């Protein structure tokens, strides 16, 4: 039940975000792919380490995530004891971290969106 809610909640919240190319996962495992151009699904230049920037911004918000070594993907794997309230907290903290990272990408001239 919580895994299904996690998937639904995160997909609904981030499918239309300008940095998100794809939200995928099953149960409590999820990956959110970050893209430079949403319409064309164009990837970021790997030297900018965009997913690592998002992970650091999320950490500052109190959310532990990780970036996958293949592509610009932020991965989630909360503990099996995660609750529905935790799912909402994950969503809000990721949203805040993602938006702060996006502002940094703009400021650094990496992404204009």
C-alpha cells in the first residue's frame, strides 16, 4: 500500500517538473531522471553533475537520496518502515531540493529552462 502511494505521489508531483524527464520505479524503489530539455529528453552534459547537485540540495533539506552512476538519475529507496506521512515528507523535501538545485543551475548558466 505505501509503495503504491509512494509511486503515485511522486509521479503526480514531478512528471511535469521542467527538469524531470522520467519518473520510474516499483514499490519503494524509484529513479527520477533529470534532463536539460524536457520536450526533447536531452541529457545534461555529464561534467555538470546535475543529479549530484540535486542530491546535495536534498541533503540540505534533510532528505537522503543518491545519484546513480549511469546518467543523471536521482534514486530513492526509503526503508520498508516508511509511512504515508513519510512519503509526503519525502515529496516536499525533494521538491524543495530540486527547486533549489534548479535555481543554482540557472545562476551558474548550466540550464535556462
